[in-house]
C-alpha cells in the first residue's frame, strides 16, 4: 500500500512538473557554459520583394510604408499564422542560403535618399541582408527550443522618434557608419542616423542593426502588437542573460545586418541636411524595425541547436545544413504576385514617398498615419510598362542571373521584376530598363534578346538598345528593334527573340501601364501614350488575359448590376447586395473561390449541371475555376467542364455558358 501511494505521488509530481512547451524537445545540451550555436544566414541579393504589401500588420491590404523582404517566395493575403507557415514551407525557393530547412521571411523598412535639389526620392542601393542566429544564454540553464510553427514577431517601433538609454528595446536598434572606402575601416556606432543632427558626418556605407527579443511567453504565436509575446533577456538586456519568469522560454536569437552604399549619394558637406530617411518618413532613424515570420523546419532547427559543428559562424561548416546549402543571392522570384504594384523609386526618383508622408524628427512618437492608401502615382520621372504576350502566353521577364542573359515569357506572374521603365530618347525611339535589375532590353547577336546592365549614356548612343512601339489597335502592339528592323517575338519554348515581321500573333504584345491601379487591381486609363512610329496595319481580336490579384472581392454582373450573394448555408444567387468571396490561385487548376458567408468553397455542383453552391470544405476539380479578363470585365469558367458561369432565369448561377456573354461577364470589386 505504501509503495502504491509512493508511485502515485511520484506520478502526480511528474504531471505537475511536465511542461507542454519543452517536453517534446530534447534539452540535453552539452554541459558547457560556453556552448552557443551560432551561424550567419546570407541573403546577399536584392530583396525578393520591395513594396507595401505587408504579410503581418495589414494582411491583404496596403501597409503605410515600403519595405524590402528576403527569404520567402510565396505569400497570400488574409492568412492565419499556420496557413502562412504552410505556404512558406511549401514555397519553391528562398533568396537566402539555406534551402528548404529555412523558408522564413525577414524584412525591414527601405532606406531612401532625398535629392538635395528637391527633385524626389530614390531607394538607396543595398548589399543585401545578413541574419545572425546568436543563441546566447544566461547564467542558469535555459535551453533553446525551435520556433513553433506559425511564430512571428517584430522588433522595434516604426513610430519611435527618440532614444532612451535605459530602454532595452531602444538599445536593440543601432547603425554603423563607415568612413573609409565602402565597408572598410572601424565604424562609428550610434542608435539613430549618424548625421541627422550633424551635417558634417558622412558615411561611405551604413549598416543597420536589429537585435530581436529571444524570450517567449510559450502561449502566443503572435499577438495584436506583434511584440508583447516576446521579451529581451535579463542581463545585458539585448542578446544574453536569463529569460524573465513572464517569458521563460528561450528561442534562437536573431540579429539583422542590412548594408547600404550611402557613399554613392552626396552628403556630409556641412551645409546640406542629412538626406537619408526611412520609408515611414522617419528622419531620425530611431523608428527602424524588423519583422520575422518563421518558416523553419522545427526538427532541422532543433538538430542544429544541438550540433557542435553549428557553432562556427557559417552555414557551410554546420553538418545539419550542408545538404541544403545554396549560394547566397540565388535567383528566386515570387511564386505568386503580392498583388500590390506601384512605383516605389527603385529605378527612377519619385516625387513623394509611397504611403505615409508625415515627416518627423526627434521628439514624441510620430502620430499614426491614416488608413494605408492604395497605390498612387508617386511622380516617377519615367513611364513604366509591362509586356504581356498576346493570348496570355506570359509576361516579358528578365533573368535573375545578372548581369545579362536570355529574356523569356516563362512567367505569368506580375511583379516588379517584369515591369520596365521606358526612356524616350526622341524621334519615336525608346529604350527599356527593368525596374528591379536595372538591365536594359538589348537586341544582341543574331536574334538574341537579352537584359544587360549598361551605363545609360552608352545605351542612348547604341541602336542595339533602341526600339519603337507600333500600335496595332485593340490594345495590341509590335515592338520593333531599330538595330535591323526585326520585331520582338515570343517562341513556343518561352524564349524571346528578334525576328523579321510575320503575320502571326507571336509578335503581338499587350503594352500595359502599371504605374497606377484601381482598387480592384486593374490599370487606370493611361494619359501618357507610348511613342509610336507607324499607323495601325492589322486588326486582331482582343485576347483575354488571366492575371488576377488574389484577395477578397465582390462579384457584380457587368450588364445587370446585381451582385453575387451567398448565405450561411452556401446557397448562391444574384442580389442587390453582395457577399465577399476570397479568390486564391491553385496553380494549374486555376482559382478557388471561398465564401466568407458560409466559410466554404464554391462548387459547380452536379458536374456542372446544378446551381453553384458554396458548401465544400476543400477545393479541387469542380471547386476550381479559370478567371480571365475581357476588357474591364472577367469571365469565371469551370476548370473541369470549361463552361462559363452564367446567370440563369431564376437569378441563380450555373457553369453552362459556351462563350462569354451578357450573362457571364463579371466586375470584380476589391472588398
């Protein structure tokens, strides 16, 4: 009896001591006070995304300022933390140098240069991002656990405009100013912009630095302010020390270093104001902040934290990462468009900062901006265009392995890397510079068409870079090389060449403006016509395209004025007031349409012979649709029977239409 009671007591004691957060992990680390896993993740490339589509704070809408992102290649609006995590780990690539094991997102505000003559703002050229994993600890055992699936956090405060030396969060943000040639010499470190209050300070390069908190409360993957579920350790208060009792679980430490070549921009002459500003209109630098969304494979990260070879500072000597190591700066375009496009000053100066423009210096925290605005014309000094191959064959896109290579139409995803700046050099002659890589479209040897980096003064003189746009009517154009009179041509294998004129559609392009957008993601009428050198010579029927931004929409019958409405049971009909539907890409299957009213997917039920209903818990087959734009309207076509969704006489919808018509053209309105 006494033995049984003792066993019961021990069992109850074990239950009390059990910790659901740490029990699943082996915390048997080396018994060495100096043991500290440490590696550097290199994202030495241009940001994979630069813009205002924010995956954390304002999902599915515009953020208040521009930021540059590294790592991930896939994101969709309106996701829960676990949905976002699943998308991250299933993305096709990462721009950092550990493939598959770490598909995380790392981002921070962009740094802008204010031209002293008042002609605008441009993004300062950077050298990429380095992410340090510094797993330090305190005096008592407090071992690291991996980031849980769906975990995310922010370090810093975008509205802060002052510095308190007793505030650990303030000390976690700093800058290093290099006075030598580039990133050489001993830098001077400070917690705000080096020259904000001293016009004589010049920096050949600036390194921004952000320490993230490493102590977790063990409950929340995220919280409304994205910070209070985390704490800095007790001790030096930034990177090491014991975790407080309120946040007892130690996660791997993260430290950002972002590099900018500020020496390329005139400043520090003692006369002009400090010209650099963070994208949220911060003149002080105190509002620098960093965002992190974990895309780590938990088991792989746990192994790395235990592995002695992962204490060398680089991923190439860590046995856990060797099989997944890749070159820093690997080409990695976005799998899907972020859905928000505007000129942010990558290739030419803009007259105002996108989003918030309430410039603030040292003093109280900056007032919050009004609700984030959609894309606006920010006064670019150049016209920007995108080339869509007729028949929606793809978008003219440069390669990622710079400085030059073959241009293709392999991608059907619109993003900054396939938007081209148009430079008019007179006489109907233009050149095209890619907005992201800054490579110029060039007709090279024989029929080759490449994207090549070159000085603008040399491009202006060389007819290999010279083109004219010939309007063919119905929204279609020819793009003619002035090197030999050949035309930009797309081939069946996706390559783009320059060929002699044919009468086929392979030389016809939709030459579309992407500097201004309406709320539903469609381009507004462009008041600036592209240069032309000939009158229309051929009439070609307009071709539908299907580049749709994922997001929440209301669907309105273009001709009848009524909206599509779903009730909580999934019944769908036309009504004077519509429901919100979330449209998401499903790869080659097309798109899924999710009803916010029934919380189920729309289905062309009964193999297309019944009315549409939103009652399915998953999307495949009859729950997938092809969406194609025809003018300013869209068609919704069942991916399975290829029939168009059309209005029926009773006001319900059915996938029975054999061709687009008045009953099957829809206007998509962002909700």
